[in-house]
């Protein structure tokens, strides 16, 4: 809870993120593969919930914070309009709507990540664990080596082998890294 409050700086959002994380961990507990400690797995869920919350907060503007009590400023202009539109009446650069991805790009991305997950699960346990800790949990190499009781060189070799095997697996399945971006 303390970590969530520190990241979000809002007690209510932090409580919601922690609760959502615990509910998600409970609902998906059958998917816990045991490649990391259970605490690390739940913390990763929380970390992702916090990132999602921070991204959503950046993308949204609280409309009530933009309006004056009577709905306009001294010039008769809505603060909401001033925030979203420029003087020329066009969208402000930061508020411009983003184009939606093409449906076929969404399907290709989903197929890529499904195949990536399959390839990751096919890795030998030690190699997959190092890769997951480094790339999915964003742990530092020193932390990974300490957790798995490996020397730094061996840890780097396992990470290299994981990347090589994943690339090979995805290539043999007919997928390339460009398929992930659409």
C-alpha cells in the first residue's frame, strides 16, 4: 500500500490499485507458474496496475477542474475549450485525438503476443526465469543474480540464450518482431 501511495500520491487511487491487483492475482492464481516468488508475481501485477493508472491519469483531464462556477472565464470563454483547442479553433497538439489502429494490426499484435508467450513457456526454466525477471519484471541484473544465486557472467549468458531462442522460435513460427508493432 505504501508503494502505491508513493507512486500515485492519491490515497483513494492507491487503495483502488492495490485492491484491483489483489483481485486480479486471486482470479489468475491458477496461472501462477512458480518461476518467481509469489510475492514478486503479485507485486508485478500491482506495478502494472500502477502504470496503467498513471497513464490513464495523464490522458484524462478532469472536466470539473477546467470550468469556473459559471462555466466561463472573464472573456466568456470556457476553460475547457481553452485547454483542448487553440486560438484557431483546431485541436491543441497535446489534446489531439489519436488515430485508432487498423483491425488487422490489432489481430497481428495479438497473434504475436500469443506466440511469444508460447515460446517463452517453451524455454528451459532457468533461461525463462532470467528473461522474465529482466524483461517482464524490469529487475536489475544484480538483483536477478542475487535472487537466483548466479554470477553476473552466467546470468548474462542465460539472458542472451533466452533472447536468441525466443527470436529463433518466433522466426520458425513465421513471426517477426515487426508483427508485434502492427
